[in-house]
C-alpha cells in the first residue's frame, strides 16, 4: 500500500507517520502545502491512499484537486467538528478528528484495507464537500472577550490572556496584568472559539497561551509543570496523557 500524508504542520505529520508505522503502514512521502502537493502529483505516480488535512498553510487542500485529477483514496484529517464533516462519509474512506486517536486511526486503515478500491473506481466530488464545509481559512477565532466588573464591561484581548482556567464552576481569563476575570462561558465552549495554534488545553482545568509561557519544568509521573509570566495563583500541570501532544504543539 502506497501512502502519503498532506499536512502543513510538520510535527503533526511526523506523529501521524509514526502512528501509521506502528500499524505496519509505510508512509512514502509527506507534503506540506498546496503548491508542493501540486508539483509532486504532477511528476509522481499517485498513491493508493492519502491522509489529507483540509487547511494547509497556503490554502485549502481542495485546491490541489481543482488543478489535478487525483484518483487516490482519501482519509481526511481535520481539527473541525464532526457535524460539519458528515458529508465526508459519502465521499471518502473516512475522516479523523485531531488530535488523532490510535484506535480511530487503526479503524480507518482497516476500513480502507477492507474496501481496497481500485484507483479508477474512486470518484470524489470536492465541490459538494466544499458546499457543506465552512471554509476553515475564513474562520476567525475570537480576538476579544468581555467580563463584567461591577457595573462595567471589561474588554479583554485574546493576546492579553495568559491562560483560561476553571474554578468553583466558573471560567476565568488570567491576564498579563495579573488579574483574573470571570467569563460567561465554559472551557468546553472555548475549544471552538480560541486559536489552537495560540492556546493548548493542558488539563481539564487549564488552557495556556504559548506566547506567555515563562518556563516548563519536569514534574512527577512523567508530567510537566508550566510557569506563566504573571499567573502564579495555582500550579499548572500538563496531564500525563496530554504531554506528547503538548510537546508537538510547542514545535
């Protein structure tokens, strides 16, 4: 089986390649942009299977297929919610939500192996998919939040937030001025509102901003402790099951 990965985040591509090697699936090529992929497909035999990220650094991966006719089977990889991807089940082998889970990956590979389509039998209507999917490049994450302070509303820029944390059933934004502001939201809701390149959920209790991390220290039980520039009220510990993805996020 000839497999390639198209993924703009190189740590994520390397992680997926390692996961596939554990399933005895050999990745022959990793591509990281629309431009690079078009050039490669123009001069190389097309693979049996592509692991395809939707949003690349220079555009949507669909642009590759606007330029070329690719007959490879496709497993989509994306950070976006499942509800927007239901149509993919009709048009591709499978899709995987990031961060990719070992069990989900194994099921997707097995699904391909069981299906084993011939290249001339594969037909994917990318126009139908694009109609059902909001363009990720047009998606804007929240740049500011509001918090009630007495009779006033405080505007908090996302860049000024060192971390978001939960405490006593409340969700707070800890800012660079050393203050904590109660927000009318939850950490779960924040997941779709804040940039995954800027913020990472290190535990059930904390999201941290990469721009305000002061130090990272080895901690007990293979965990990590994070020191922020201003926030010192509580220990921020990267839970053991998130350490690997956290290190990849830092790269």
